[in-house]
C-alpha cells in the first residue's frame, strides 16, 4: 500500500515512532510512493448515483 498523501505519510511516521508498525513496512510504503509530490489530503471519490446512469443510457438510444 503506497502512501497517497502527505498527511498519511505523517501518520505512518508517527506510528513508526510509537512502534506500532515495523520499520521495514514503513520503508516499503515510502519507497512505493517515491519522490513525487503528494497532495496534503485526498478525498474519497464520489459514487455516481444509479439514477443518473440509467438516464444517460436512455439518452444514448
């Protein structure tokens, strides 16, 4: 599981200091994230409502 945000990276670093996760696990996740600039926070994707999908199908016909 790669880290997706800077907030998540800080949280995992805190867990590492507290001894709740192994250093190997933290390093692996940190390596997967790479050097790319991460956003501060990531919001969940909104689900499309079923009603909209049905309406779009009808419009295509």
